[in-house]
């Protein structure tokens, strides 16, 4: 498959790139600074900005999937919401020029997952105040994506995601936080990437949010 990836230099984006290439996919890495993406076989590197749809459209004209793994800057978390508009515009424009099957998959946040009926992680009493702006921005981004007239998938990580081992094992859910027998919700960035590429290869969550954890 041909996969366009925005945010290939980030912690999660790097691992999605590695996973996709390891499976033999053709990847177009779109970065504001292409020099930060090392050349590799089956990898095309292009300049582009997630906030500027006109820079994305040429790169996604012939791709099967557009993956956005961009994180908004700490001083402007609302870019998470604005990026939904720009990504949707880019995908919709590509569809008008003939690429009708293009899908958008977004790396999202875990704050809008439920830990009890009607209670989301971000609204729980112990949720850190410092993390609320970005969590709320990701929640609003998901709400905006649900209204988008395109084929989208929003992938919320576990409560804790960090670099680790690739096991190839994980469990999925949709609107509820996935926890283990100890009540912990975690996944390595490597296994998050496995779940992302699995969803690219075998779509199960079209126009849905899903999550994954151990």
C-alpha cells in the first residue's frame, strides 16, 4: 500500500514509519523539515505542513491512506482541532481529483475515553490540570472529525504510551479505556504502531474511534 505520513519525526510517527516500512509498504513522509527524515528504501520524503492543506494535496493524490501523527505545540493545543479542518480539506480535495478511496487515520488522545459510563478520563477528579488543555483539544478534534464527510479513523492510545518493546500483542476497544487486570492502561509506542498499521491493512474502524492497550 501507499501510505502518506505526517509527523514522521515524532515519537509515535517514527515508529509508525518503521512498522509500515518493515511490512513492505511504500511510505511518503511529509515533514516541515524534510532533512530530519533519513532516506530509506521504499521511503519518499516531501516537504509539507499539516496546517497547510495545499502542501499535503500533491503528496496524497495517489496514496491509499493518510496518517497524521502530529502533536500540537504545548503553547497552542487548539491546533489539534484546526488540523482536523486542514486534513479533511486535503482528503476531500484529493477525492475530487479521483482518489475516492483515500482514508484518514489520526493519532489522537486518551482523555476522551470513558472510565465509567458518562465519565471521561479528562473529567475525572485526579486528572492533572497541566494536561487538561491538550486533552480537551484532542476531545474537540474527535468531535470535529465525527462530522467530517470523509473516511476517517481516530486512534486513541492507552492511558500511558512510551517507547518500549514491540510484542505485536494488544487488545482493542472503542469508547472505553482499555485496562489490564491491575487496572493499568498502557502500551508501548512500538505496539501502538503495530495496531495502527494493522488497521491500515485490515480496516475495522471506519468512521469510528478505537483504542488499544495491553
